[in-house]
C-alpha cells in the first residue's frame, strides 16, 4: 500500500490521504457515532418505560404473591378454590379476587411489553433478567411438558418397567399422542370417561408403545387388564394450561389505553373485571372460561394426586417470587417491592416444604 501511494507525486499523495481522512470522518460521524447515540437513546428509553411500569407490575405481583402464599402455604386457606367460591359470599369474593390478581399481573406484563414493542427498543442489559423472569412466569402458566413425563413415570412404575431418563420426554410425547387419539375418536374429555372396553384398549396401546420404545417384549395382556383401572387414573391426570396466546388475549382484554399520562396503557380494576365475569357476551365468556379452568374445583391439599393444576399454581408462585426479586434488583433505591415480600419470598423459594405436588 505504501509503495503504491509513493508512486504518485506528493500533491496527489496529500490529496488521497485527505480524501481518505474525510471519508473516515463521514463514516465515523454518520454511521458509527449515530448508531451509538441511537443505541444509548434506546437504552435510556427502555429504562424510562420500565420505570413507568415498575410500580404497577410490582403492586400486581405482590398482590398475587400474598394470595398464592395464602392458598399454598396456609393450611386449609385455599378451600374456596375447591368449591369455586360457591360456599359463602366471602368465598365468592376470594375466588373472583384470585382470578383478578392472576389476570391483572398478566395484563400489566402484557402492557409493558406492548409499550416496549411500540417504541422498537433495544434490550437494556439491566432489563434482560426482567425479560427472563417474565418468560418464566408465562411458562409456569403455559407449559405442561412435565405432565407428559409424569404420566410415563406413573404407568411405568405400575408395570414395573425401567424407562431411561433420556427417553422419558420422547416417550411422554408418544403416549400423549396415543391418549389424544383415543379421546378424540371417542369424544371423551379424559380417560376416565371412556367405556371399560376402550379403556383396556387404550392401556394396551400405551403399554405396547412403552415396551417398543425401551426395546423389551410386550406386557402380557392379563397384566394390562388387571392393572387397567390404576393405569387409567395415571392417564387421567387433570390439567388446564393458560397458553401464551391465551395470556396475551386475557391481557389485551384487561388493558385500557390512556391519554396524556406517562404510560400508554392501564389495566382494568376489579369493578370492570367483575362485570367481565358476569358478561353474557360469548367472546368474553370464552376468555373467562379459559381462565377459570386453571382453578375451578381445585383441591389444593394435594389429596388428588392426579390434578396437575396444583403444580401449575406452585410454579406460578415461584415465578412470581422471582419476578419480584428481579424488580427489586433493577432499581433498589426505588423501593417498588416491600422488604417483607422479598424476605418471605426468599424464605419460601429456599424452603419448598409447602409444595403439595413434590411427591407426585
């Protein structure tokens, strides 16, 4: 390069060097510096949006924390879920209030993410952990993959089969497909709803699927028939998940657009939520029913080992604790989360003896 430049007269050399310096200056100013300035502006705006939503998110998460703590930790205090709030006016309030607290936190998180999307903001390093905590909360309500594995472990133990841990998930998916095929072809909601003959055929198909996947001989038909009722109970694990798209829909139903405030979105209060519960509109009723399914008739005592919704609430509780801890860490001087909530949440996350589904 130097030899090539030296081959030109001095004046041309000076001109080429000046042109190169000018070009580099334009590149630095118009691209690199502008990009850096925009990046920093986006980071600042992301923090500003967070601060506008931090307090209501923390308030909604704290409210849900105390209700789930009451239901899961305080013995007998979650009985109003088993009756779906039908026993007394106070039970009715507690039941509807629980649904509201779940919906309100979903809605505030939805509003926060919608506002971030509206501004097309880059992630701030400080907010990435919050993003992960929000995803974990959504997953607690939405993901049931562990139930598929739980079914396999349950029937495998019943039939004294050893299933390699590496194959649990794939076999769980295969068994789930078998179960859904039987339920669909017989228009049944659970395996318990099938006729006795169909129940046996389901158990035989499940046992054949299991033995084929772990490469052993099929179970004798006599053993399958003798254990079919126990196997059906394992295959009838009750579950109801609030899938991510359902959460988005419930959030959008609860969000209200505001004018002139620091936030673009607000969330409906309990009064509007109660009106939603009483609505005769088919669209409203569909969303309400999806929400109710996760707690209706739920025996939180763990007496019903085949109700996976107990685990759903427990995982949601732990995800709420994590969310509160992250909110407190991002801006510790803000004090959005009460110290009592943080200390109790930390204690319960460390000592999970309160979990009813631990041995299921």
